[in-house]
């Protein structure tokens, strides 16, 4: 009996699992809100320099009192190329002649401008307060808003590295509870930040907590549900994140002040922390950590909740160990990050899948964190960006199940990149078309994420699966950090960010073509099993290896053959194969493609943009 069969014997997907999963996925709603919160808390409203009319200006103060706000703006603020008020300059002296419709020529000295030394006036029709308005992060300081998002994503990266390793040492439940508490405290402190520096520090801590919540939530969900419903459980978690994006739009609309929005999104985590004591620690982790007695107690509790008390009473440490011999043997093996690049096939997988993780996250945050760029109502765009995930993830699930993982993964990122690039050529006046293409691109990237979590887990063997997932997650966080930095380049080259955002997914999609297909292929447990595969050329084995038998003396499966004709089994990392080959004369060489070189080149080319 395997551990999966043991779970089925104590209830399978019983009452405990249903309650457990429900309580775990509810916080995911709010973590999704935190992930995109800066779309609203750092929104940039319309602004211009504060108007100051000198007392000795022509017309004096009495004239200014009789002018409308529009006329006063006209004589005080110069117009930019789009005939909108300049955001960062104002006239040194009021230009009263501009009120005369017949005025055509103005003295150069009279049109002299200066920076906004007295501050800015902001349009509060949509947002009553944002960090941009509160700390004047405009003009020379406009890049600080993007920097804050990069700092948050850096926190997400550090949290993934730190909490992932700590969870393996101290358990999933303890780290999840801590992450809830850290999210609640640091999120609330963010809402009361006295300055921008404190805001960035607390947002960094929020990012760390978010990683701890997502990683340990997924671990507890996957490790407690039966194998046959893991896909459904993973889909539920994904759709909760989607709903969280839609909920964010409603919260932001109801709370246009960033402090109240941040506070409201953080307070529920105190409740999540309080009920997290009820969660059951992963029995798998307890056994693999040398705590079988606690694992038996937890399993008996689960059996009782599932009304399988009799089955639970039969459990003891010996039964549990016998059911998990394979897992315990694998846990005793020592593997490091180097294992991801040590052997050819695993190295090929790591290079290709890492580029896909990076490009997907990079383009995703490049689109999702720039909602104001489209010129539509920001709340409606947020709803559209969240809603598109529903059909997108469903389409990805169908594609992975019936067409294959590789095709679905490659098609998702390539279509996303094409949608972003096509948008470059759409005139700004066609706002509906531009927004539709952006929504399509974002949906394709959501599909890509949906594929990646499953596909990556299937590509790597059990002994390094978590390490491989960690590498992918790390590359995704790096993409999230780089995305806001690239957007800053748009201040100097407007078309550069969308070109980079669109090209990176296409390159990674080409790299994904060189990954093996895993549809209906058993999961490998060891690196050796992965290396014994064959390339997807119509056969069911996913990895090809060139067979090269050279020199006059060749060793085949331990036997040595001299030149001449011998019948033997084909060789390579596959080991024995039922197909017979002939060894003639001094050498035989069977050429098969080596996509690892192409894959590495595409990965490096993708990263070279940044």
C-alpha cells in the first residue's frame, strides 16, 4: 500500500480535506489583491504645478479672482505636445496675452518656465490619495513608483528562497501561520507608513509573506488530497487567485484612499492566523522528518473527522513506514542545485523551462501593472484582466489534457508575445482594440502560468522536483523584479518596453518547443529515469540521445567488440533496447538532433535584453 492508497483508506477526499482546502484557499483571494495592489495605491493621477501668480504681474491679484480655473491654468502652465498642461514646468510669470485669441507671437523672455518649486496640484476625481500624491513621486521622482514595485517583487523572491527552505525544516503549518501573521502586521504597518522609505520596507516584508503563504498553501493542499483530485484542487487555488483580482477592483473603487485600501486588504490575515492552528501538518513531511509518531496522530485525527475511525485505529508507525519506504529512500538521497544542470537531459529541461518562467512573469507584470496606460476606466480594466483568467485557465486545462503540455505551453507564450507586439502598431485613438489585445495577452500569460505549475512538476524527477520548481519560481520572481525597471525605459524610448515585453515570450515559446511531452507519461522518480528517455519524435519516450559508436573497439552494455559485424543491443543512456543494430567495420554513428544548444542560445538571448 502506498501513501496515496493510505489516504484513500482514511476517507480520500472526505470532510477533512474539503474543510482543509476551503480554509487554505480563502486567504489566496487576498494575496492576489496584495500582488496587484500597487496598480491603485501607486496610481498616477493627472497633475500640474501649483499655480502661482506673482503679486506684481499684469492684472494683479484682482484679475486672478475673476478668471475661471481653465483660464488661470492657461496663463500659468505651458502646454505639451498633446495640448495638455505640462506636468513638470510652469511659467515664471503669468502669460496674460495667451487669453487673447488673436495673440500669435510672444516674446521669448515672457515664455520662460521653471520647475514646480511649490509642489503639484492633483486630479482627485478618481483617487483621493495615492503614494504618488502623498509623497510627490512625479517628475524627477517618477521612477520611484516603479522602484517600489521592484522592491516588493524582490521581497517575493527572498520569501520564496527563505520560507521554502524553512518549511522543509520546521514544517508547512508553522511557516504558514507565521506568514499569515507577517502579512497582517507588515501590511497594516504599510498602511501607516510615515514616509516612502518605510513604505518600501514594509512592502518588501509583505512580498516575503506572500511567498510563504502561496508555497505552503499549495504544499498542504497537494499533500493532503488524493492523487485523482489534485488537478481539481490546484485549479480551485488558481481560480481563487483570479477571483481575488476581481475583488481588488471592487475594493479599490470603494476605497480610493491608498491607506484605507492597504489596511482593508491586510486585516483579514489576522483572522487567517487565528484559525490556522486547526490545520493539520503534512503527514508526509512528519514521516520524512523523523516524526512518525506525530504523523500517526495526525492521520488518526483525519480519519476521525472523515468518519473512518476504525481505519485510523489500525495505523501505527510500522504501518506508516512500510507505506512510505519509497518516499523515505528518496528523502535520504542528497541533491543540490547543481543536479539541475549536471546531466544533459535535465540541463536541457532547466534551461528551457527557466526561460519560460522568466518570460511569462516578466510579460505578465509588464501588462498587469500598467493599467493606466490604456486610457480606460482603471477599475473596469482590472475586472477585465481578472475575468480573462477564467476562460484562459479553462482553455489551458483542456489543451493540456487533449493536445499536450508542450504545445499548450509554447502556444500560450507565443500568442501572448504576438498580442503585445501587435499592440505597438495600433493607433492610440483605438483604445478598445488596444485594451482587447492587452487583455488577450494577459489571458495567454495566465494560461502559461497554469501550464507551468503542472508541466514543470512533470518534467523533473521526484528527487529534484521541488528544487526544479524552486528554480522556476525564482526565475519568475526575477522577471517580476525586472519588469518595472524595463517600463521606466519608456520615458526615453516609448516603444522599447512593449518590444521587450513581446519578444521575450516569443523566444521562450520557441525554447519550449524543445521540451519533452509529458501527457500520459508516468512521473519519473530519479534522474536516471529522465536520462533514459527518448526525444518526442512520435515515440512515447521524451528524450533523444545520439548514439555514437566509434573506434575499432567499442563497448556495448559491458561487452567489447572489435571491428566486423556483430549483432547487439543499441546503446546510449537508454541502456538495453529491444531494437537490434549492426556494428560494421570500425564505427557507426547515428545522428539525432541536439536541441540543448538551441535551447541554451534562446535562453541567453532572452535574458540578454535585461
